[in-house]
């Protein structure tokens, strides 16, 4: 990911130099959950990438526990199969286009979520 990754993001994000991936803060997550971004997004899903026992011990309300690559692929691509076609290409923040948002979550956002 390059410097352009910050461009057009709906949620306030920051990157981490170790992997360059975008992160949100806990305050941004709370704002998302409380509806602060509803006018700017179509919907959101929180993908909890932790192990099942961690998820069962407590999780973000409404989060889906998908901790295997094949589970995530099935979740993402079965939707495309049901619709019969890929959605049109877009970029975060495209004016007039409210996109769905995916937030990948793990304990420290250091390994499982980013992967």
C-alpha cells in the first residue's frame, strides 16, 4: 500500500509503518457503532478474526466471527455469487456513492485482522 491509501477514506484512518495497512482508533469504532457515519456509508460489517473461544468471551455487538481464510472468502464471495456480478469499481469517498464498509478486528490488530 502506498501514500495514496489515505485518499478518500470515509472513516478517519492512520497507517502503521510496519505493514502500511490502514487502522481506525477505538473512538472511531465507537462512532461507527453509534451511527455517526450512517449518512456516509451504506452499511458496515465487523469481521472478528479472533479464535472462537476469544469471540465467545466477548465481542463487538453484531460482529461476525470469521477466523479462517476460507470462511472470509465464503462470506465475501458468496454474496457476489448471489448477486451474479461484481459491484462497480469505486473508491472510498466517491461523492454520492455510499459504500459498505468492512472492519477486520483482532486482539491487537497486529496479525490476524490485517492478514
